[in-house]
C-alpha cells in the first residue's frame, strides 16, 4: 500500500532523521544535542535531508554491480516494495507485470506448469530466479511479503550468475534487520473470499543488534473461477549483529506452506482462433466452429485435486569492512522445496458419435471434454556458499572498482515416477500386482461436475534424481579512465558435474517396452536403472563501455554471453539430443547499445536500449544426412524504453515499453510417413509478443493518493512452424493482444492508519492470458476484482 505522507504538517525530528538515514552515512544520523541555557549559543546549522524518491533505485543491491545504475552498461529494472504496495501485488508474477516482455507459460497439452513459469526476451526464465544472489529452485509460486525490491537484469548474464540466464535473471532482495524500530501490518479483504494479512516488525535490541519478523497468511479463491483457491502462510525471522559497525552478521530464514486447489484451465471452444477440425463432416465441423464458449468460471477438475508446497530457506551472511573501500562477504544457504500436486487437465472434445461422414452430431448439452490425471511430486534442494571481495584502488591514474569471488553449490532435484495404471495394450505391475487403469470420466463441456470420482496416479518407484555440483570463480572490474569514460569487464569460470539416475518401469503389451528389456533380464514390473553423467568447464564474460557526456546522462555499449549446458534446467540428462551429456552447451550472446538519464533533480530515471541476442548450438537436423546436429540458432532483437521515479514530489511514474522480433534460424526436423519425407521448419519463438508496454502512475493530494495503470501485451504466437501452401495453422494459433486497466485510491486516516482500494481489470475485459502448446485449453486473465487493504504503521 502507498505510504501517504501528509504535507500539512512539518516533519517531526525523528521522521526527518529517518528520512536522512536513507542516504547519509551512519555517522551523520546523530541528532544534535540541544544547547544548555548557560552555554554560548552555537551558529545555526541547516541540515537538508536526502531526497525521498521511494519508487526509484539508484544502485543495485548486488555486490557484483559496483556502479550506480546510471553508469552500469546493461538494462536493469528495479521494482521497489512501495510500487508493489500501491498495486496490491502479492505474487512474483504480479510484480513482474511492471516490466514489459515477460509472459506466462501454461505447459504441454494436458499438462500444466507448476509455480512461477515465465519467459523474457524469448527465453525461459524460471530457473534464473535468485534470492540475494543465490539461485532459487523449486516449483513454487513466490510471494513478495518478505521482499525489499526485485531486480530484473536483462540480456545474457552468465558472468553474473553462471549457467543458463540466456535472457537475464531476476534477483529477489530480502528484508533484513535495521537499526530503526518499525511495525507495519496489513489486512486485505476482497472478491472471491480473499483474506490476507501480513506483519513486518523490526526491533532494536541494542546499539548494533536488531531482530525482524515478517509473517504472511492468506486464504482466498480465484476471481472468476469456481473451486480454485489458494491457502498458505509464511514466516521469515531474522537477526543481525554489528549494525552500524565494520563487522555485520545476519542470520535469516523463510518458511512457507501452501495448500492450494490447482487449476487445469478451460477449453478454447468459442474463443478467438478456435478451429478444431472434424474430418469429412461439414455439419459437425460447422457446429464446432459456431459453438459458444463455456462459462469461464467452470472448473473441470476434481474435488480431490490438490497442491501442497513446503519451502524452507536458511541463510547466514557475514560482512566485514576492512578499510580503504574493501569489504569481504560470505553468504551460506540451505534451501529445500517440496511440491506434491494432483491436477486434472483437459484436452480433446467429443461432440459426435462416430467418425467421418457418418458421424452424428450430439446436442450441445451432451458435449464432453476429456480429462487427464496428472501427479507431480518434486523435491529441490540447494546448498551454496559464496565468498566475495569488493575493493577500490588506483593504478597508473586509473581507478578500479573490483568485485571478485568464489562460489560452491550443490543442487538436487528428485522427481517421483507415477503411473495411471494398465490400459488395453500395456500391463503395469507394481509389487507383483497388476494395476488397473485409472478411470477418468469425461466432463460435460458446459456443466462439469467436480464431484466426479477420478483416480489418483500411483508412485511406481521409477524416480529421476539429478544433481549438479558447481565450483566457480568470478571477477568484475570497472575502470574509471576519467570523469567521462568507464570500462567494465567481467569473467566467470566454472566447472559443473551433473549426474542423472533414472528408473524406467517395464510394462508389457504391444505398446509396452517389455521386448526391449527382456533380453537384459528384466520382466514386467521391474525398474531398469539408467545412470548418466556430464561435466565440463564454462567460461562466461561481459564487456562494456560507458560515456558520461553530462553529469546526469550516459551512453553505453556492451556485449555479454551465457552458456546453457545439457540438463541445465532440470538436471535430467538424456542419451541423445540437446540434453545428451556429449552435447555442447548452447551459447547466447547479447549486444546492447543504450542511454540512461537522471532528470528533474535526479527524481526521474529514463533509459533506452537497442539489443540483439543470439542463442547458438541448438539441435536441428541436417537436410542431407538427416543426422541431428547443433546448428540451430534463435535470434531476438528489439528496443526497450523505461521511466521510473517522480515527475514532481507528489507524482510518481513507472513505465516501460518493448519491441521484440524473434527468429529461429536453421531449425528443422524431418519425419517419414508412408515413405514420404516431410520437413518441419520452425520460424519464431512461442509466446514472444512483438510489442508490450506497462504504465503505473499515482498522484498525492495531502492525505489522498490516487493511481492507475495500463498493461498491454501484443499478440503471442503458438504456431511458429512454416506452413505449406494452403495449410491452416490449426487450433487457436495465437493469443490475441490485450490491454488491462488497474486503478487504486488510498487515504490516510491518521499517521498510523491508511486505507487502500484496488480495482484490477477495471473494464472487466475477458482476455486469454496463457494457452497450452496444443491450443486446446487456456487460462483467462483475472476479471474485474476489488480488494480493500488496511495498513497500520507504528
């Protein structure tokens, strides 16, 4: 919620001191002692507090980024907690709506992706999420209750973070203890039975010791959807020693529990682009194309669907100032996330009896949609240690700002194998017993029944466990040649070892794999182990130059790379293809030219960037030999503009705009059907809109603040293959463009109590927010919803 400050009264002394503390050294935070009556009067000293621009960040919280954002040669957007409070954002996905070019993914056909699943600048980003500079894994929907700010770094960033990061990365900055006593609580009520409460309290125990506690609890449905709800709580305790001294030690943790009812989406029938075909029957085909959409609130799952998440993270951080601008840091973390989910997906339609010309169309009230039963049980663990050193020195008249460090990290992912039982063509045996196929009755398209009894997939013991052990050294140096020129260089060298242990359940029947495993001595019901490993060295780098042609303006150019080795995302190696241990890492290279400005007495940041990224060494097929080779490439290029800060002391703005063109080069595959070879050529990148923009602004009149914003996302293509002459793109080939308007109003009742009203999707626009890769089902964007939040500060 917005922190509304009344300007009808002067700031109290303690408030002025707190304001100054945002940018002044600790030594400057001491209030002058009043002169005694019998002492000579001292000259009046005027103390001017630093400008309070709560929505704008001037520096990154990362120790690897040593220069102010104005003088850093890359695109970095910082979303601060004040912006999230005004917008009423509670999840990471909601927070990322403040930056253009990020889209949400749904998954393959009947499957649904879990947790934060998104894409930026044409590349998947969910494995490039970091908390305080350490990689954060796990299929979890992240909350913002314990975040100070979110930093979005765009462009390949392997030198910063290591493997992956083909499009950049997201760094979540945690709230930590501070020297001031604060208590900030919120209570939120809203549509769909929304109930949420948070508490942020910091207490100073002594001169340099403080504790902080952040707590969140929530229980709410999903606006516009039946049966889909989210329940959970989280707690984040922390303690700090040595605040305000050269040696500081922090211990902090976060523990979250979620008990959600997941959503498998709804059918695309009746939505723009729906074009499912029914062969050789014009009557049925016409009825399909003319059919109305189902009620958008329909829930096609079962009352037994669930999603349970346990996420724990413990961190210890030591900082030591050694003098002469040198600081040593060590941060250690253990994190574990476990997600167990049973979800019902929807896919194929049944609208007629029979096939072809003799099919008989059913009444619409009898149309059904097939349901698939999915189970995901996944555990992610990470143990990491980073030691870094930041220092400044001068050699031959050139100033160096050096950041160097070492990182050790072990990551593990365990995915348990499941089965839906035996079908007519395959026998599944577990513990000596034949498992019957799970019955998943189809749902009525227009009147689904969540009370239908659906089976729960069983664990088979054919699990997949992957581990990656990483050792890395990195160094970043900024050379200040003179008042105008700075050069920046970064290098990261890392060695990784990935191992995958997979179990395959032997089944029987004509479609089983019994014949494959019988010669090796495995029978039906046996689990065949496969052990794969890969290790290699990766070298990532970045180069940049900054020209400061005015005290408040720079232009820059930069080039950087990142490497994505096999099994980088899920630690699951394969015998062939892109994830084979013998495959070369994919390499993304980014070129960027940009300019950054600080305007209006440094209240407002403006930036513009022209970028081009190429991701090379993707698997494709040679058109002559038909052999798979690593000759494919993805190219993404565009322009990005941003404005963050205050136009006046009362008017703030956060805005961004991005154009993006994607192209896949030499991406093709071949298949032979009935002796005829067909070629599939991939052109662009799915879910990558050519244009997207976001705007949020607010204005304050005394105790009243009003604000609003617009989010626009251009058309997103699902079908990205070259079509033959006369061919149709198939069912729902794209997500249409959409624009959404959000508004808010907040009023300060007293210095301790604020009320805030948020209305999301003011015009109640119905739009498709995400589409599955098959085009048969979708997620709708949130309809108009209202929340009321009370904020209490002490």
